[in-house]
């Protein structure tokens, strides 16, 4: 922006210094205002870009799983545990293990809770401040256990295309949280579904259709009443019909209507196959409508593997809704929470004061005790029907949300040995899982820290403490 300062015509000689001073001051003020305006305009332009906005604005820490993070599910058996031996090693002495809990500066975390259990005997070796706290994403461990118990390891979910009448097709969501647009990811593919649908239509001599979409398997709002708006860039509303976890591939932002976006993308894929789409709208798929094509999801155990490794909030909430549907409660947030809460009570994983307010751990109203999380892990390593959950646990210094942790000298003993689910929100850091000590003993644990002021220091405390336990031959 150019700035022009008009000269003063014939100033009186006696007032020349004062007028020059006033003119100079005015020029400085003008230049400062212009500079401020430029800064405001530039900042507005940068904040209009999602990546800059996410980098600059303060938000809670929320793990977002981009489509590229998908890995084909493992087919190997879960890691072997010493518990499987006829004569498991004796657990280290509780006093020695307690002594290895490093001191956490009071300024880093106001309320840390720690529980350590010997799963072979069920004995609690360490229990400090075992009261309900904000669990963050360690909540997903509870969701995963309930999903395995209610849904089973091998259940799949089907996305289908049906034709209720001539010239009309409906894309019906089956609650597959990992339906992908691409054909080469290992997931169920929207592209392949379009290819199969187009082939079926052409066999019927149909080349033009009206496209409907049906996401009615899940009920109620897609956005949780206690999720804050700053999650909207990294978490999509929960829907029974979504593609690529509800993210826009061009902007990287979460879509606000995943079902409509999925239908639009499907219409584009049909057009590529020579099927003209006259319009797209929400539409109920009539019972008994002829099925043209379908795509099955990965199995529940594979979906859980993905959910835990990458802390996928959308997948966790989708699995919980499936639990609500299968339990005949319904497919809303409230239904899913009630179904999970009821099953946790049945499994003995409940304490007074606990609150299940969502199933991914995003809600700040959740409360879970470290003892329940550690007991959950005891159940997982002891009961074969839950063992597939172990495949998804991030490995210290190796995979998932623990890949970049256990990275200094005091934490190395935990690399490849500590396997645990992480949790992170603003002023919350959590870790729950299992480890094998140096003398071959499995231990299960949960560390929850609320009122965190220095998250990096608190996470280091967790990593160093569990690494010290792993190094224990005591």
C-alpha cells in the first residue's frame, strides 16, 4: 500500500519546527497503522488455510488418522506371553517396583494415578491415587474390549447399493469406519463398489439413475454434545456412511456431512463408469430392495487393531455405535454409551465415580480409574477371546502413537517391550498397557495424569517409569 503525505503550503516561519514535528509524528502513526493493517490482512489470509490455522491456534491434542495411515491388518497371532507357560516367572517384589517409579515434579502434573498388577496372580503391586480421572484415549481400551465381547472377532459390516425401483439406486451405509475411495489400500473400496454397481446396471440396460444415500443405521446427532468445536478439523461427525474416515482428500479437513460427501463421491465414480447420475439426495432404502453390489469391511478384530494403533476416534465411536445396535439399544451416542457401560459392569470393569460420556475419550466429562484400566489389561492378557486386542497396542519406540517415544537413554529399556495405549488431551496425559520385565514376567499397568502443566515432561515420566519396570530383574 502506498502512502502519500501532502506538503504544507507556505507555513509560517515561526511555526516551522512545530509543524515539521507534528508532520513527522503523523507520518509515523500513518505508517504504523498501515503496517498493522497489512499484518491483520496477512494473518486472516493464513488462518483461512486449515493447515496454518491448525498450526497457530491453540487446541487440545487430538490424534487424527489420515487415510494414508492405514496398514493392512496383521494376520499373525498376538504376541506370545509368559503367562502361556506352565510355570510363569514370579513377579518382582512390590516394594522394588514401587521404588522404580520416578519422581514427577509437582509443577508438571497435579494428579497422577498409578496402578501396576501381576496378571498371573491378580495381585496389585502398586496402587497410588487410584480414583476416577480423565482417561483421554485410553478410553478406547474399554471400548475395544466391549466391542470384542459383544460383536465378536470376525464380524464385518457391509456397505451396499440397492435399487428400490427402476432408475433409482441407494448407497446404504453399514457402519464401516474405514471404507476407502481408493482400490489399493486393503480396505473396502468405494471405487470397486462403483465398478460393480455400474456393471450390474449395464446388464439391466440402465445408463442413468437417481442416486440416494441411506445412513439410517445410526441414529441421533453425529456430533457429541460435549465435543468442543476445535475438534471439528480433526474429527468427522459419526455416520454409518462415510469414506476415508470422513476427511476431504483435497483440504485434509473433516467433512461436516460425511454421508452426503460419500454419496457425491460415489456418483462421480459411477459417472466414470458410464452411468449418468441425475441427482443425489438422502433416501431410505426400502426393505427387500434388490441389491446390486456390496463391500464388506475388515473384521472387528482388524478394525480394533487399527483403532488402537492410530488412536482413531471416528473408528472407536463407530464400533461403539455398532455395539449399541447389536445390543438392541440403538445407534445413537447415548445408546452406545449405555451399551458399553452395561457391558463393563458385566465384565467387572466398573468403579464408583466412573463416567462414560463418549467412547473415544474426546469428552472431558469421562472419568475412569487407573485400576479399571489395569484390570482391563489383566483381562486381555488372561482371556484368549480378547488377545487379538494386543495386536493393536502401539509398541514403545516402534509403532503407532508410541513410535517416537522411549527415545532417550533413560527410556531405552522400554523400546519394543512396553506395549500400551496412549491418551492425550489438553492438560491430560495417560498410558495403559503391559510390559515384560527383564526376568520374563508380564505386568499390566495404567498411568493417568490430569492437571498436566508440562506434557512433554509428564510423558517422559511415564516412559521412564515403565522402562524402569521393564528393566527390572528384582
